[in-house]
C-alpha cells in the first residue's frame, strides 16, 4: 500500500461481538472509528418469535456497523483481526466491505488527505 492511500473499511456484525473487536483493533493501532446500530438481514432471513402465544417474524436483525478509515494500518491487518474475532463459522458472523477513499477533509482546519485523519 502506498503511503498516501486512504481506505474505508465497513464491518457489520452482531452487537455481542462489538467490544471484543474494538479492543483487538485498538491493539493494532485503530484509534478512531464510527459505530452505528443498524438493522439488516442476509442468509439468516430473520427469525420467528412468539408474543402472547402467537408467532411473528422478525425480518431485520440488530447489527453493529463499524466504519474505519485507515492509511497507516494495513487493510489486510484490519481484515485479519476482524476475521479472527468474528469468525465462528455460523450464519450471521458478518460482512467486511472495503472502499478506496478519494479524499478526506477536516472541517475545522481545512487539512486534506492523510493529514486530515
């Protein structure tokens, strides 16, 4: 990876895995991230629960979405750690999305690129 490359990594997984993943990412130098509580479904297709004896379907399951932007920490290292922490072999372990970032601008100072991180 060249020094000026900026990459965004989105990780979507179960809420129960969040703390452990955050702690392990911190160990490899990830100090900033954005976290959202989201709803989604993939192969799980939701689940059936019962309310007052009547079945009802929950199509969207609670997930956590972590957004991380890296330039110094290698993308491959972030992916390795995420796969180690999240991988159980079960449906619902999550997804990792990787995007190139064209530019970053820090609003307060006007810095751009890697300096804005």
